[in-house]
C-alpha cells in the first residue's frame, strides 16, 4: 500500500512539472489536482458541440411550429419536487448562466383547443443516465409535461431524431 502511494505521489510530481501537457490546480489544503491539457481541450470541444446541437434542436422545433423556452428548473428526486436550477458562475465572463435545468427545453404548441407541452432533453448520443431517466419518469407521472422527448443526432448526423421517453423507457407494466 505504501509503495503504491509513493508511486502515485511521484506520478503527481512528474505531471505537475510537465506544464506543457498538464494543468495543475492546488486546493486550500495544498493538494494538487492534475488534468491533462489534451482532455481539457477535448472537454471544451465536446461542450461546444453539445451547445451547437442544442441550438439546432431549438431551431428545428421552432421551424416545426413549437414555441421553445429554456427550462430553468430541476427535479429533486429526494424530496420529489421541482426546484429552481442552480445557476453557474462563469469566472471568465463574470456572468451567471441559466442553462443548468433538466430537461433542457420546454416546448409547446396549440393542438386544437388544447396545448401539447413537451420537455425536451438534448443528447447528441441519445443516451440518458439512470438519474435522468428517473427525472423523466417523475415529470410524466406528475403530469408536468404531456411528453418528454430526447433529441439526438441521427445515424447519418444530418438530421435530428426525437425519441419519446414513454415509448423507449416506460413499460406497460409500470
């Protein structure tokens, strides 16, 4: 165990000295956090790609006659209620961002005398994790939205597919 810890510390020291490939941040206790600059760049690229796809989904829904708004609430699965989403502070632009709610959008349009109201979660790969599935089920069980839809890229990546949560994830027995 002690040998493994020494190797881990030596590895951290080596990475901390390699400022060309690693970024080091120190917490209040003086413990370093080392991240690969390559992975940081990949994360930024992924985030930008996700935001770009989110914009395409919004434009696509609006083109199809939906009114689309950013959803700024979240679901507390412990208390089983909707809560305001936490805002994130961007230290570079010195602004608070709103984009932390689940799902990403609320979309509605008139359907005869009634309105269809969708919760739209945007995922480039279309995969929801366990917590997101629980949140979607909560939204449907409590009649917050008439449908929860996952927007994803099609296999050819040229179009947007809309997957209905009820059809893909909820069984008739539930």
